[in-house]
């Protein structure tokens, strides 16, 4: 008899977890990527974290593994001295990914432009977003021919001396249906 309340409690948890509805994937947000490399002892390859717009989250990107993919990866620009000077974006296996829609002198101007950018005509896309600087607004075309707009909020060199990496924070808005009109 003492076990009945515990049993009922467990059944209640199971029912509650089964009735949970899937949350919709966000189409906008803020994320920070960095250029750090990690070692995968199973595959004997290095990997880093990129960003996948369809999943709206950071994903592991292992360049040498077949099928590994992501929409956006941050890499470090080599500096004159030791350590990186800044960063740039690439989109693995996508040679027509980036368009610089605007570069601004203040966060206020960049934010106003980013928030008012509701649609765009098809521009000529480049393979890299280079260099990535604060208060830039980029449009990215994914391999699946969907689009996102990015507002670069910050780009910083971080980490201990001799092991520096680049960190970039950006706001993003994704258009998953492939149209050139961004959701509000």
C-alpha cells in the first residue's frame, strides 16, 4: 500500500511528459559562436561549433566527416603577431553564401537597418563574410536556398595568451520557406 502513491506519481510524470507538445523552432534569436577547435578521439578529427538555422542552435561541425554540415562557421583571421586579429564566416560546401547588406558606425544605426530589413532583391553572394565586424548586417543564403539576416553585435579576441580564439555575437532572423521576406 505504501508503494501505491509512488507508483501513481511515476505514472503521472509519464503521462505529463507524453502530452508535452513539440515547441516550434524559433526563427530569430541571439547566439555567440567562437573559433575554438576541439579534438574528437573517436574520429581522430578536429571539430568546432557552427550554427544551423533550421535547428536554431549551435551544432558540431567536423570538416573531415562525410555528411557533417552547418550553415555558418566562425574562423579566426590570422594576426600580424601571435593570435588572431579578427574573424570571418564561412558556410561549408556553399560558395554563394554571404552578402554584406550594410556596415554602420553605430549600434543604433545598425539595429535600425536590421529591424527595417523586411525583404531584399537577390544580390550576388560571396563565399566568405570577411572580415566580420561589429555593426554589420549580413544576409546569408543557405545550401537549401533559404535566407537569414545577421546583425553582428560584437567580435572579440578571447582566451589565454598563445591559445586565443575569436568570439562573435550576433542577432539573427531566419526565413525557412526560401522567400526573400523575413518574418517580423
